[in-house]
């Protein structure tokens, strides 16, 4: 009886692992090598920003949620290793978009986490849905021509290091 329970537990683990790894297929709408979708996002101040406003710039687009553990883990790295390093670079722009959040929720989170980079709410997920169907955090680097040159899902220090290396390469050519 114990052997059957152990085998059942192992089978259940393997099935959940395969669903979590292989189940991510089909969740990407845009991929590396494709063009960034056009979108306009409302700012907290009542204005709006469009990807067209960033033509000719290298843009980091980050999708997060305030309740997401890996997203919260990534935020200090975005602040220190990206924003503080590149915020004054003339060819760099960054936007962090709160999937399913209002501007007020994002502003409260930003203040509590002591973050300085631009953050916006996407309450109805209308912008997020142009990029993906599921899973966060997500990072996309868009080059000066509007091509997505980097796309990632989740957070790990190794992945983040790869993203930083590419940002360094793209922005050191200026």
C-alpha cells in the first residue's frame, strides 16, 4: 500500500512539473525577433505615452503584479542595475507595467518599494494582452528599430544578468 502511495505521489509531481514547464507553450504573443506591438498607455498624471514616443530608443518593457513574488524579487534589481545606471542615457527608456492594476495601486506599490523608474497601471490587461496570455514577470528589450531583441519570463539572477549584458551592449554603441 505504501508503495502505491509513493508511486502516486511521484506521478502527481511529474505531471504537475510537466504541466508547469510544457504548459507555458502558447502563452507568448510576441517573441524575440518580432516587432513591438503598438500601444498607448495612460499616465498617472492624465497624459498618455505611445511606443511611437520611443522611436529610435532602446526600451525595456517590464510586466509585473504587486502580489507576484518573483516580480517583487526583481524590482530592486531593476532599480539598481537598470534604472540607476541608464536613467540619464539619451537613448534609453523604461516602462514597468502593472498587469491588472490601477494607477493608484501601482503608485502605492512604487512608493512602498522606494522605486524611481516609470510605472503604469494596466487595469484591464489590454497592453499585456498584446504581448502574452499568461505568466509574469516578463521583460522585453526593444531596439531602436522597434524589434524585440530580448524576451524573458520569470526571474532568475542568471537571466537578469543576460538582460543586463544585452542592455550594456545596445547602449554602449551610442
